[in-house]
């Protein structure tokens, strides 16, 4: 039996470090950006399906 997630709550804290000493590479930043874009697209699909009901 598949499980359907109807709600997803995400909470993040972002601290901008202007010194650049976080050690995060541009590859990691691109990966995070890609994941965020995928998640936003999925959320928009869910929102659209809710409006159709």
C-alpha cells in the first residue's frame, strides 16, 4: 500500500557568511539549488491538484 504525503513542512535557518569560509563548494551549491527547484516544482504540482478538487 503506497503512502501519500499530503503536507510537507520545511523550516530552515540561513546564516549568510560574507567571509566565504563555510567550505561549501560550487558543486554543493548547485546540488542544493537543483534540489530546491525540484521540491518547489513538486509543491506546485500538489497545490495545482488541490485547486482542481
